[in-house]
């Protein structure tokens, strides 16, 4: 891990420049430009709110804010997972011609996703104000919760990035697993209220994204303290995932160029 932190310090400026370039390229040919970063999450929130709030008559308090908090957390994890599988293959020219620690590619991607998540949270706060959600100091817990989400997502991303070089079908398998996780994470429903008993208990314990969504909603919407024990547990789990990913990448770094 010492080499990992050394490389992060050495290449983080490259990662920031790469993230900025990608964000600019995303909207360079668009008439609405950066407004798409607001329109896209807002449209999905409105769709989920209409379908699950009005069609299925969900009586969850502050439902629009509830959905947006869940969607914001899920979008970050989903982007990190799907964007990492073919990351090395998609950067074939860079990987084969210039040496760069492969997880720096993921670091650069993560900066773009963090930027978009920041915009989504700003929209969330505006919706909370519109719905008159009470703001408390517990809102500050968003910082450690997002940190845990980032560590877990980065660890999963590194592992997927490594195996994505050798397994061509991993992208399809990842999409299937993520789709299943999406419906089991409680993006548009309250797991505690809708799935009582062992099933709900297990989902909030086994699925880190479901747990983190629940904790975000507790501190942002309900104004109560999150589970610090749970956050520490998943932070430790995320560090383990990162260590596994770093070890796999360092061990196989020289073989990636040959495979792709």
C-alpha cells in the first residue's frame, strides 16, 4: 500500500487534469452544455417520484428528497462499477505506450463522478428546502458517509478493472448484478418499512449501498445520527477491497499491455 499512496501523490495532478478534460468533452458538442449535469438526475428523480409516489401511492414522507438521496448514492456506485470494467481496455493507447499506475485511470474517473455527485447533492438540498425538510447539524454526517461510499466504490472498481482485462463477459455480468442490486438497495422504497423481518435486516447488513443510502437518509431527512459502528465496519471492508485491488494490479501490471 506504500507504493499505492506514493503513486497517488505523484499522479493526482494528472488525474485532476484528466477528469477536467473528460467533463469538458462530455458537453463540448451539446447545446445545453453543463446543464445536462442538472437535467439528467432531475429527470430520473421526477420519473421515480411519479411512478412510485403517485402511481404506486408511496406514502414515504418527503418522498422526492427520499428518492433523490438514494439515486445520488446509487449513481456514484453504479458509475464507478460500470466505468471500471473496460477502463484499461478503453485506454489501450495510453496503457501500451506510457507507464502509469492503472488505478490512476480509475482515480481520474472517480473525480468526474464525484463532481456529478456533488451537483446531485446540491439539487437534493434545493428539493429538501422546497419540501420544507428540517435541516439539522446531522447533515454534516454526509461527509463520512460519502467517504465510506467512495472507499467501497474505489475498491470494487479496482477489482473489476483488473478482472475486466482478462474476462470479456465481465461487463455483461456486472450489469446483471448491478441491476439486481439496484432493486434490492431501496432507491425508491424504504427497506425497513417495506421489507420487515430477516429479509430487510439482511439487505441493510449485507448490501453496503443499501446501508449507506439508509444512513444518508437518516442524517439528511430524519435528522438523526447514523450508525457509526456500521460506518466503521464498511470503511474497514472498503479498505480491504482496496488492498485486494491494489495487490492484483501491482502483481499483473506488466501483463495488461500484452493481453489487450
